[in-house]
């Protein structure tokens, strides 16, 4: 499925990019130590709770018959 406004990128690609960004943030957090967990969570939310990521996830869930999680 193509995403409006982003030529040539699919929902799958968008979500994979977000997952890689989130994994990178977690790796950085582990290297820094456990002292800034709140900052790590904030950074993760900035990556995975973006409207385009949420919308792509919801579309893919619908496509595969899964129920998306409730938004806040």
C-alpha cells in the first residue's frame, strides 16, 4: 500500500524504518546505562507514535485482519 504524500514508500517500509530507528534508540540507551530511562521512552514515543506510523500500522492491521491497539 502506498502512503499519500510519500512517493514510492509502502506502509511496510515506513514501519520497518520506524522499527530500525527504535532499535537504534534502545541500543544507545543500553550503552548509556539505566539512568535515563525516561528520556529513552520519550525518544521511542517520538518514533513509534507518529501519526504516519500509527496510520500505517492501522492500515496493515486491517489488511491482515488484526485489531490495532487503541489509541490514547
